[in-house]
C-alpha cells in the first residue's frame, strides 16, 4: 500500500509512489488558476444563456438576446448601403458611357464591380479575369466576340450568351464534320493558321483551303478573318484563341465546334451591380470606346 509522507524540502505531500528512490510530489494547483477556471466556467454559462449555443429538440437554443451573426450582417449591409446611397444614385443618374469621366464615380464603380466580379464571375473567368484556355475567355485583352464598349459589356452581363433569357445573344457554328471531308477540314485549318501570321496574299490565296474558307467561313468570319460581332463570330487573324490555336485544336473546332454559355446576371444582381461590373471589366485593359 502506498504511503504518503511530507517531503522535507518542499513541504508538499507525496503521492506515495516511488520509482528507484524518486518520489512523486502531490503539487496542488495554484489558487489563481483555480479561480480563473471557475470564472471561465461562469462566463461560459452566461454566454450560452445570452447567445445561440446548444442544440435542443427543435433546432438550437436562440439565446435570450436574440442575436445572430446573420442578423448582424444584415444590419451592416443596410448601414453600408445607406453610406453609399449618394454614390449609387449618381451611378444610376449618369449615362453609362460617362461614368468613367468622373474619377470618384469611376473608383466607386470599379471597387464595387471588383467585389461583385470576384463573387460571381471569377469561378469562370478567374480572379484576375485572365480566363481559362479551352473554357472561358480572357477579359484582359482587346479581343471581344460581342463587343467591348461599356454598353456591349453591360448587355452581355445583363442577358448573357446562349441561354434562355429572351434577350440573350445567340450564335451557332455549324458542325462542319458533317459537311466537309477530313482532308478539306485539314486544308482549311492550314489556311486559318496563316490568317494570324504575316503571309503573301497571293500565296495565301493559292492555298487549297482558301476556296473552302471562302465558301463556308467568310459569311461569318469575314474574308480576312476579322470576325462579325453581330453574329458572335470571333476574329481569326489576331492570334488569340479561346479553344487553342494549334492546328489540332482548330481542326477539332471546325469538325465539332464548342460553344460556351454564359448566364444572365441582370435579374440576379440588379442594374446597379450590372453597371459596376461593366465599368470594372471595361477598365481591365481591353475596353473599347
């Protein structure tokens, strides 16, 4: 049986355990630590009573103060919108193409637009708006399928592309794999590759794919590959490619074209947010006047 005794050096009792002559002391917990622990327990009980805390049969105990983080967020949003009211009114009062002429109003729109972009657009176009090759277009360059003016961008954000919105822009590239032979597709791909590179017009016109391009592609993309924004036909002569600019990618696009869809954000975000987004995207580097 373990025998407890008092240690002559420290004055503390031992636990009665001994290992090779070493005895274990029974050191008491400091009084200040015990006091802090008890006080913490009291505070925790009070907190659980005042604020949402433990689970009950139906949901959770809401707390006697009725406070919720969601309610606090709503109050902060209301306060923030009240503080921004004059700027939002100015944003809606000024014609869209004149927003950027006022530095303060432009900064307000760009700041709000960036936050809205990161929440709604970044999953596809990236946080920096650089897009994803083979998936979503970059918004940093000056290549615009549907136009890069503020009005064009606002239209695209408001109604989207190829969706069920009544005013959504629509376009479709035919599946030429059902109309042209593999050899013809290969030839027209070779021709398309030359459109974005310096080449002699005579030698280019003599290529086998030139006649095929003229017969099947000029109506939408133009004789020199300038594209057609009214039809949503992209440029082919600027070296900027959404689905890849190598020959294999071009052959694949001609054979079985890929066409993306963009949601209509107008109903979800409202006109104020659409304007902010349009200004933000327009100022990224490729906006047109």
